[in-house]
């Protein structure tokens, strides 16, 4: 299959859906909505929504069913980037080749825009029309999975440990904790929630969860690798920042060669967990390979 | 009835429930959890949870049913205070007589603690045990009401307009927009969600909604008044800050006398909407009066 065409097609569908969710406003809340829209439409890869859709399809569900979940995941991812870029966090001025949110709207508005995107994700996930399609119990389960992954049990602990371990000694268990939580948790939740929305069985969700765990970790390791070996034009952000900040990364802790080896193994494992699926899981297989072959 | 005893009793129950939700941790996430706990147990009045419980009881529900909702509301309120106190927002060093979160844990951790509290609210609201008690559809409805009130459709728009209108000319429609959104929306949602958890009818929820709208606005007007006439010891925060920051407030826009008049009218109206309830709504009636008689 042509995975690039698949990704392009799904990305457009996600963008359309996001545009419908976030219409512009002329009311008092105009600037806040502009600030949210600015980061939401700043050229994201839509990896999490696409993983969600691909998982939904792998279990036999239609892409339209899981679209509110796919959008909610992108809102959460975007919020995490806005807050992560703030001066008190990573203090980044550039994201995907554009000025970061606070560079354009100021810190206060960027803070609120992030809060708004996070909150809106749960508004979407609790919609009556979505519950009608997948069932109220499944809706609630999906909210539980995603809030667990995005909160202090997941992503936020990864970020908290990440900022505190800058310049610390190179500890393997710490860097793995950071990566599994900061990036891995939400990617795994994207895959699980897509499978749930598509009506996956317990065994299928379990296989998707293991697949998601591996590619989630692999994705962040690849980010580390690209920060050393990538090109600014393709990444849309400065390179060499991890070293400059003294961040714990897989290349810095395990060495570059070993980091790449670990990554290949993770992707091998991830794909093997998809054996119980038929050809409808082909996009998931291809995305796993795409993660370690990407340059941006 | 002795409203002070009622508030004390409910406050203790809420505190107990919050303590059960947020156990301490010795893992990597220790500092993040400490930061969340610090603000959560910094002596809040628990007004929103108590309103939620009182509304649940007014429609005949038991306080234990709505406890997850009551806790979720307090998590959201606490998150909003942490983010509001940050240097890029109100830059407050003191809250309830104690150093604000970022003064103790630093800006980055305070940011993440706020994010964590907000996300955890939705984790609580989506719990299977709560859905079992009130029904999955009602659970989802409550998530919808609360996320609408807390997000860019409610609280966050109020905050966004608030920070942008500092030093602006005195506009009545703007100050009312700010107060209705920034403070009013979540207070109204507290009352509605409590009524929903308790199994209230459509008419009851409608009456609670009107009651909640009035007391929500009145509460923020009282905050404005206390910032002029209150005492630092009783308030646990500096006074005169609104004027110093050039904030739009009811006393500054309408004059103090008119602000107090508006407030009395709002409370009268609020209480009149409770006529359709029996004596079980007594706490709600008393809380309305408490709001305009409080000194801290």
C-alpha cells in the first residue's frame, strides 16, 4: 500500500473535522479562539489521529466513527506542545517552522489556549452523537483511557520528570520513564481508543495496546535521534537542542548505535503484535515502519 | 438551619474524598503529585463541591452519589487558581494566606500541576463506579456540562477577556461577560451537575440552572466588593489588587452602591427560583445568603 497517500488522505479528513469543530468567532472570545486555532492548524503531522483511525479500521470500524476521538487526541497533543514551548518549560521560539504560540499571542493567552484545547477534547469525547454511535459505556471508557494517558498518570509525569532531570546523570530507567510517559502514553491511548471506537474485541484491544506501547517509545527515541542527525528544514525546529539543554535522551544515555538498535527491535515487536489482524491493519504496519524512517 | 455547620460538615467530607483520590507517591511523579496536593489542600472553601452536594440533596439524591462530581469541580477550580496566579497571568504570590504554587514549586511544575488537576477531573467523572450509580448517559451529560463551563465556551473566555481588558475603559457589557464566564459558568455547572447526579427532573435542573447563574455572578461581584472593603486577614490575600491592576470590576464600573444593589437583587432572584423545591433545598437558600454576607 501507499502509506504516504493514506497519511495524506487521513490528514485531510482530520483537518476538515478540526476546522468544523473550531469555527472562527467575532465575540469577546475571538483572540482566545484565534490562539487555539493558530497552533491547531500550524502544520501538525496528525500522527495520533491517524493512528486512532488506522486502529479503528484494523478492527473493522469506519473512519467516520472515531473522528471525534481522533480530533480530541490532536487537541490534547497540541495543548501539550503549547505548554511545553512556554518560557518556563522548554522556552522554544520555533515549532514546525513557525513562531510558537506565546511568541505570537503572549504567554497568558498561550497558557489559556492550551487549557482550552485540553478541556475541549473532553467536550468532544462526551458528545451525545458520538455516544449514540459507539455506546455510552464505550464513550466513558475512551474518556478514561485518554484522561489517564494525558494526566499525571501518563504524559504529565513524563514532562515533570523531563524538566527536573535536565543536566542530571545519565540514567537508563529515568530516560525510559520519561519517554514512555511523555510521548508513549498518549500514542498508546490513540491506538487503544481507535480500536475501542471501532468496536474491537478485548483481544484486539490488548494487541493494539502492545503495538501502541512499542511505537510510542520508538517515536520518542526517533525524535531524540533526529535532534542529533536531523535537518532543521525537514524538522521545522532547531536541532541539537536536547544536548544544549542537557536533556536525557536515548542516544545520550545508550549511545547512538544502541539507540537505533533498540528502536528497530521495538518496531519489529510492534508489527508482530499485529499478526492477529488481517489486511485492514496494513496502515498500522506501515506507520510503524514510517516512524523509524521519517526525517521530519 | 445552621448553614455554617452544614458547610463545615460537607467540607470535611469533600476533603476526605479528595485525600482518597490523591494519595502521596514515592515514584518519579512524586514532585508533580506534591505540587497538585499543595494547592488542593491549601484551605479552599470548597464552595463548588458544596453547591454540587446541596443541589444533589435538593432533588432528593444522597451526598455520596455526587462526590466524584464534587471532587472534580474542586480539581478544576484549583487548577484555574494555579494557572491564574502564574507570573504571566495575575502574578500573585499569596493565595489563601500561603505562597502560591509557583512560588513553592516553580513555574514549570505549577503549570503541569494545573494541567494535571484539570485532566484528573475528567478521569474522575468517567469512572465506571460513578456511571454505575447515575447511569452512563447522565455521566456523559455531566462531563459535557462541566467541560463546556470550564473551557473556551465558559471560564477560559472570561479569563482571556479579563487579562486583555486590564486598564481598558469601563464597559458594563465587558465586565458582565467576564464575571459570567470567569466565575459564573463553573458555579452554575456545579449546581446543574449536582442536580443531575441526584436524578433531578428537567424542570428541577432548569430551576437550578437559573439559581446557579445568579449566585455565580453574585459571588464574583462580592469578590470585587471584598477586594475594596475586605480585610487581608480574613481573605487570605492582598486587597486593593483589582484597582492596582486596572481590572474591570462591578464597583469600578457601576459604583459601589449600585454593585451592592445588583448583588442583593441577584440573590433575591436566585432564592425565588428555589420555590419549586421543598425543605431539602434549605442549604441552597442559605448558601445564597452566605455569599453576600461573607467576609472571606
